[in-house]
C-alpha cells in the first residue's frame, strides 16, 4: 500500500456521526493501520477484555470488542458500579445517540473523579471520543481504570503504537500529519528514561494514589512469591527491615536456595539484621540487579525509598514469571 493509501485507510477509521458538520476541522489522533496488528497491542486488548469480563461476570456481561462494546456507556456504567461502588441514575440501555451521549457524560464525569485525572483526561478520552468508538481513547481510559481499581493486574508494559494526527473534513492528501509514536502503557523504567532519575525517586514525587498503586502491584508480586513459604507481607518497610523475608524472596524469584546457615533466620540484634541485609544486597549485585544509592542501614531503618528500590529491581526482572 502506498503512503496515500495508508493515510486514506487510517482516516477512514475515524468514526463520526452522520452530522459531520459539527466535526469539521476537528483534529484527532488515531492509530496507524500497521500498528493495529501489533502483538503488544493485541495482548493489551486481550488482557483488558478478560479483566472486564471477569469483573462483570456476575452481571452476565460479555465484551468481545473494546470499541464496539463500550461506546454506548452500558459496560462503563457497570464497571463504575462494580469497581467504584458508584451507580448513577441513568437508563441502563440508551438506544438513541443523544441518550448515549448524555449517559456517557455522566459516567465519565464520575469515572474521572474516581480516577483523579480531571485535567489530564480531556486530552486522552472524552465523551465524543468514546462515543465515536475511538480505540486509542478507549484504551487510555481502560488502562487508567485498571491501574486505579486493580493495580495487581499485569498489563503489558511499554505498549507503543504509531499514530496519525488527522483533521476531519480536509482533503485526504492534506488531512494526516505528525506520524509519531505514542505510549499506551508505561513502566516505571519509562520514568527513568524520560528524566534520567531513579524511577522510584520519581515515583515518590507523584500523587499519593499513584504511589499507592505501584506499591500495591509490588506487594502483590512479593506475596505471590512468598506465599508458597507460608509467608505474607502486609507492612513493606517493617517486614523487610531484618533481611529475612528479603533473602527468602530473592531465593524464590532467582531460583536458588539460600542456605539457612548463611543468615540469621530469627535475628535479634542489629548486627544480625545488618548481616542479613548485607547478604541480600550482595546477592542482588551478584545477580546483575544493581540497586543504586541503597545502603544496608537504609533497609534496616525502614526507609521507604530504599525498600522500594530493592523490591522494584526484583519486580522489574521477574514480574512476568
């Protein structure tokens, strides 16, 4: 397909109502046709569809296509009620376009409030984009919802699509521009690449709910790996301070047994705790998991940033296992 044909095909994906006049001159980002077949994008859609169907199983709602099944607000309303406990006084099934738009407006206002992204949302998803079955906007909304309401859901990290900026109503040769890449999902590593800083240091400068979301994801990873040992972590900083669970976690995810004679299983003194933490950091370094700026005393003193840096190093390497 030549460049002109690719741009024409991309533009045709912008679904608009019959009343096209109200959209004249509107600029919109759409996904390049070639990116629609991306395995990463396909995996993201699959994970989101499975998550929605699992969440709404009791409601007997089955989603098969994100754009086609979410545009009228029915599924989003049920997700809002199930995940956020918010049920609005809107009709369950809205048949006309006007009724769907009114319903979507109320739902997105409530969702944005629950997500805490009122200012950000307008440029990534809005009533018009969702109602016109814009896949990019629908993905952005669902990813934000998953991260907020189910932080332990393992979304594919670093999903990037090629996008076009198109303008409705212009000639095909003029109306597509700015062929560029756009990330749909980010990883903490993306923060480091963007700013040059440690991703955990960057994270701790963010809003509390974003910090809490990442901590919950890491805690889920930790407990999934220590539960076979009969352990559970509920206080991240406190329970890792003596090095015992940290050593056991390292052994679990790295696939080897740390001999009990090499560390203190029930440390009593600060010296015993220090030796445990020192051994843990040595094992991390030996496994090419270098954690910058973390000293054993930081872990012992229950420093949040230090503990998160150590656990994030393990999480980043082993989260998909």
